[in-house]
């Protein structure tokens, strides 16, 4: 046991929630230190030495929260987390890992992990803060969000100098100062190249320069029969391109979660994102584009926010001007509505010397 861990375990911060917490880690020393700390703060603790043992214990132990390592034998932390997401979708997971690989952070985000902390835990106060926030979200009726959303939260009651204390190990300042790490994280967050819903197929291709921050794309199939999407050029801001891109992702996902079966309103989406940017001291204007494809109606609508793009189908093509950037009143831009998709179409754009993007959505014809 290191001196750092020993000292951290002695200082017991204020604890807001009492819960049953499962600690999944193949390191018995770490499990012991963490168990002693959690029990001292009023929690009940269940231990598991690997992911396979943890899966067997879940139905019996019924924990409120899981703390999970990534590098474990038999079943890795990511494999365990994926199983939990399928079998126990409402069970929150916090990853605690010695890895500094941004690809792992991105995987944790995609799997809905509620926080990502690094070993060794120099100050267990951060673990308590994380547990309290996650348990509060789980017990409330509000939609739960991932850990990136907390990177943008600022407690207005605190002095400015305390902001670094609120950001855990993975924070925006680190990403801003380490462009390679930022590039790795943003690239790893890109969705799968190919997907399908019913008879519709989606496939995109993205070529990027290795020397600049990437063009970031994401989309989601909605229960309303729509596909909502966005593109953000993370390199289009000299100051906060990384933070702005991550904030767009967070606010886009939050908007989609709250939609339920309702239809996407592009102006409302952009309004929410620009409002979020105004409330964050880390975000700056960036070039972007938002859109929605209505699969049942066979139409696409596009709201540009600084990025020029092109839509084409089998009969025509349309050039869409970027106009004002996101964060600079993109709501005043002209929104191109209800262009025909027909049996399919392609959205494309190119940044000379930097990136090339094309996304094709088409109706799979019966053979």
C-alpha cells in the first residue's frame, strides 16, 4: 500500500449517500484500501476479483453502484461493463483504471460509464464526489448523463481558483494542452462506419490529416423514424475547439434523450447548444452543421453553422452555405428544409488539405 493511498484513506470527507457498492478489481491491495475507505464513509461493500466473478455476484448482491477496473483477467473491465449495460442497464458504473489511453476513455463514454477515474487515487475526496453525483443522478427522475457533462459544470458558489478541484483527472485543460490526446479522444468517439435500421442503410467515409484536430461526426436513429446528425470542425477554433466539440456531443445526446417519440426541431437543438456554450467558460465558436433525415417522409433538413456542405440524390444536388458559426447566432442562418432523399442520398464536405467527408444514406432494395 502506498503512502498516498494510506493518507487518502485516512481523510474521510463528508458523505451524502449510503449505498451498496461493488468493487471489481484483481488487485487485492486496492480492493482493501477502497473497501476500508467506503465502509468508513457509511457504504456497504461487495468485492469481486475479476469481471466473471462480479457478473455471478450481481444478481445476488444487487449493488447500487459498481467501481470497476479495466485490466483484469478472464473478463476485462470493458467486457464486464458491456455485459452490465445489456443485463442491468440502470446500474451505474464508475471505471477506475491505471490506463491513460484516450481510446479507453472514449469506449467508457460510448458504453455509458458514469465516470472515469485514474489510479492511483491521490485524493479519495474525488472518489466520494463522483459517487455522490452518480448516486444522486440514479435516484432522481431526471435523465442520466455521462461524465463529460460534468466537465462543464461550475459551482458558482465557489471561488474561481477551485475550478481545478472540481475537474477530476480527465479535464478540458489537459485536453487543450495535449493535442495528441485530444485528437485520439475525438477520433475514438466517432460512430461505426456502417449501420442499418429496417430497410435503410448508413455508411460514411472520413479522411483526416494527422496534424490537425479532427472533423467530428455523429448521428442517431430515433424512435420517431428520423436520423439526427451533426458535424463539428474541432480545428475551427484557436482556443476551445476541443471543449466546444465535446460540449456539442454532450448537449446533442442530452437533447436526443429528452425527445422520446417527438420529432427533432433543428432550431431548438441549435438554440440549446448555443445556450450551453454561453454558460461555459471553456467553449468558443466553432464551425458545424446539424441536420435531420425523416425516413418516413423521405426528406432531409439541414441547418448550417459555419460549415459548407453538399447534399445530392439521384436527381439533383444542393450546395449549402455555412454562414454564421455555432456560438455566433447560427439560428439566423437559412435552414434548408425538406430536400428529397428518394431512394437515398449523400452528404459531403471537404476541407482542403485537412479532411474529406461523405455520408450515404440509402434504401436497400430487395434482391
